[in-house]
C-alpha cells in the first residue's frame, strides 16, 4: 500500500562524493529512478564524462563506460549504431558538452542518433576548480573571470537547447532544474520522457538540467538554489524547446 | 479510556553518515520537522535530523531534494 | 542468408591497395566504419560507404577524426569489429582516443595511410609517422601493434591479422602504409576465409547491458597511483608477451650478404629492386623487411649484425626506424642511412648507388646522417 522512497535499485551502495548541495547527485538519482521505473537496467549502458561526474560509473548499477572529455555523443553513436537494442545515455557537463564536445553534440543531434543526453549546466567547470564554462553567464565570477565574465573578451554563453532546437534532427529538448521540489519532479518527468522516446526508437533526446554548484559559485547550498531561480533560469529559461513526438 | 495514540502516517529515516548538511530537506519539509543537528557526523557535517517523526506525513519532499539519498521515507 | 562474399579465397583480382584494405576489413568481420575524408586514404571510406551496408554493417562519415575514434571506442566497447582510417593530421587527432582505447584494453583496427608531414605537409607517400605509430602515438605509456604491408595482397590480408591480434591481446592494432601502397593497383588475392562476426568467440569484457550478470565498467581513470601503476605493469607484461610472440619480418638474400638493406613498406619494395639489380652485378646485398614495426624485430636484427657488418636503413623520412635498428644492433655493425622525407621517393638505382658507395669504404661504427 504505502510507497517507499529510498535509493533506486539502479544505483550502487557507494556513497556519492560530490560537494554538499551539488545538483549532480540529484540528477543521478533521477536517472536511476527512471531506469528502475522503465525496467531497462539490464539493457542500459551509461556513459560517464570527464568532469565532476566522472565517477558516475561507480554510482550507477548498470553497464557503464567512461569516455574522453566531450566525446560522449560520439561513443554513444557508435554503441547505438551497432547495438540498437541497448538503451544508451550520455551524461555530460557543460564544459564537456558545450565546449570541447560541441561538434560531437551538434552532429549526433543532427543525425538524430537514438540515445539520450543528460546535460548538466552548472555554468562552471567544477572539477578543475571553477573556471569559466561556455555557459558562464555575463558578469558571473569564476576563477578565470575574477572580475566577472566580460562578453567583449570572452563572448556570450551558449544556450544549448535553443541552439539545438534550430536543427531538424533532435526529437525532444527540454531544460529543467533541480533546485527545488517542483523542479526536481519536472526534471524527472523530462528524463523519463526522453528515455521513453529512445525506447520508442524515435531519435535524439537531450534534457538540460540547471544544476547548483555551490563550491564553484562560492555560495552556501541554499543560496546556490536561489541563484538558479533568480539568475540562471532568467538567462536559461526552463521549458520544452522541441518535442516532435506528436508529429512522428 | 479513549485511544490516545494517533496512527503514524509515515516513517522517516535519516542516514546521518551520508548527510552533508546542505539543508535542502529542512527547507523542503512542509511540516517543518527537520533541523540541523548541533553535533557533527564522522565527515564533519552537521546532519539533518527529524525532531517530530510522528508529524511526518510521508510526502517525501525531503527525499526529492536530498542530493545524498540520505533520507528514506515510507508512507504507511 | 545471401552470400556476402565478394571474392573467393585465393582468387586473383586486380585491386587498389586502399580498396583491398577496405574489402579485407569487411571480409575479416568489420561491421562499422567511421572516418573523416583525407587524402591519400579516401578510397577506404568511399569503398566502405556502400560495401559495409551490403554485409549489414554501418558507415558514418563523422564530423571529425576525434568523433570517429570515439565512435570506434563505443563500438569496440560493445564487442563489434570496428575500423577507422586516416592520414597524417587525422591520425594525430585520433591519438587521445587511441590512448583511451589502449588503456581500456579494447580491440580495434585502424590504418594510417601516411602522407608527407609535418603540418599539412603534402599528400605524397611518406614514412614520417613511424615514431608516432611505434611509440603508441598518444599520451601515456602504451603500445599499439603496427603492421607494415608492402603489397596490395598484404593490404588486403593484414586487416584479418590485425583483428585477430587485437582480439588476442585486447589491444589496438594498426596498418601503417602510405599513399603509394594505398593507390597503386596490382593483382592480389585474399588468403583467408570469410569471417562471420556472429561466430567469433564471445568477449567477457564488453558492455552490452548487465542482463544475467554483474554490471561491467569500462574505465581508464585510476586516481590512486598504486592502482594505475599496477595497471601500467599489467599492460607492460602484455606488451612483453606481444614482443615475444608476434614479431614478424621477412628476409631476402641474407645468407651470403655483405650488406643488408633494412626497410619496410614502400621503401622495402624499392629496395627489392636495388637487391635484384645488385645481385645481377654480383654485389652480395640482401634485404631485411620488418613486417611488424612494433613489436620490432630487435632480436633478428641483432643476430643479423653478428654476421653482416654493414647495414643500410632506407626510409622515406629523416631517419626514424634507423634508431630502432641502432638499438637492435647495439654497436655490432656499421649502420648507414638513406632517407627521402617530404613525400619524395628514393629510386632503386639511388639505393644501389648507396650500397656500392658503402661497400667501397671500410665499415665505420658511426651512423652516417642524411642522404
Ligand atoms: C582533453 C582534456 N582537456 C582537459 C581536461 C581537464 N578537465 C577535466 S574536467 C574539466 C571540466 C569539466 O567541466 P564540466 O564539463 O562543466 O563538468 P563539471 O565538472 O562542472 O561537472 C576539464 C577541463 C581533460 N580531462 N581532458
Ligand atoms: S564542484 Fe560543483 S559540480 Fe563539482 S561536485 Fe562540487 S558542487 Fe558539484
């Protein structure tokens, strides 16, 4: 009768080593819950990026591979092309996906490769110590923007969902956040939808998750969640950017 | 004598060793029954604790925002 | 199932080197190709762009060489025989991925149809990527098995050898050729039976979903130095086994030779001409041709140096393999060098002139630099 909320089956017992209040761990749990609910753990292969979430392969209790920085979408393409029966997801940070791996991302999207990308936008390079990311917002301070990102010097941030929505290939693009309860629940619905689209064989899906990085932003976790609402989601509006499921 | 024990709606368990004290659950709880402990766990964080488990309604909102999956909730 | 085999084993066919390599790969069970156009290897992707679909495989013209190699990483991780090919700068771009795959100990096959370098260089045949190939090529301490064909027949048959070695040792294996071998046409024949990829032995290290078994992880990150050190020593042991068991070379007219030319690939072909002409003139010249460039036939060359006091290394570069020959000979014989970098080819007469010049002088222990 009653429901039990506890660690999903698709996660290992290993305790996650993220900073206090980091959004990565919430995103991990949501993916695992979706894998449990869709009952695809035994067909799933996850791709861990280079970044704070490089240890994703320790936390997910399914087959995992860790690939070079930025190349998740290329490796996922190879896997899915030779084993279309697998459920492949590529988990990537913003430096990984939108700087060093921009080409791989765009081309996998435009080929509409049938896998799911979970894209963590925390506007910073977490793992290497809080440097500027392609998603760092104008004025935002990082360890390589000590006075705040100056667009005349560093250019403008990349809005991944908006950019990819200009392509014909992607089937489903949504931007969500994991900074409060309603957003977490919406994020899970988006992830589940993306995986379902892959199960249905329709094509490329990407869920962008605005994710607090209290350490990189130099604020306490609570303030980091407020920052997602007050600053990030103003610059990166939440919502569905593309959904071709109805047309197909 | 009338029955005075009200039926528990839910069971909440906080795995203090996993908690990193971010405080997300404290803000998320609609019943405001979670708080930061004054002591610290073995990692040096003040863990969240439930001060009135009997008031828990099992909404699991704390579970939803807990990055460490340090909270388990069972709705009875 | 319809017959997918295009040529019978042993059947003589006229083929271009690059096409023979591509057909050979398909014949050896390759079912995925990803690559990015670059001359002089374009016949490989062009051929596979239709041929691989005939056998139920997939071809992707990737957005870059970096994407191609990482697609192959995924394909190898799923246990499928995948392949990529490139040249010069394209192979440089692939090195990060090759290093990851070598560390993850996944088998795959790739070809470098070398062009002149450095930089954009040119598209003429060269052997300037010997160091890159035989030292691993990318970052970190690793090796890839390097096969150097010198004919269209070998171009067609080495993919099978490469896949078998790659599977046997769970290691990348490459063919190192050049534009001349890639683009010339000559009669060739396949010397192996059609490989049905479904009948290859199963691999217990690939990621294909954890149904009915514990999950698997393919990972190249080892944060604890002692664990990475252990992994490095494990790779080292494997490389030692490869050095012990997989050295391949060929000799011609070695028995009575006073001077031996050491050359591989195209330069070996050219040197063969010098040997034939030299023998006609009564010159006791032989040819030693390494077929595996890594593992390098160190021992065989060392033994050769016991008998032959003059060696001439011929390369289409400024002198790369000559360093391995020096190590192998360890001072026992004089080593001479004839190099033509930049996409220029030495002629058979040029090689023979050099042979005669060396024979006219007493053996000196110093290696002569330059042309
Ligand atoms: C080719 C290469 N360049 C640079 C690095 C170093 N590096 C590791 S993580 C990282 C940044 C990751 O940032 P992001 O993708 O935003 O993920 P986050 O850590 O913020 O989760 C970089 C630059 C690398 N590992 N490989
Ligand atoms: S640095 Fe940021 S992204 Fe990385 S673990 Fe810490 S909070 Fe998370």
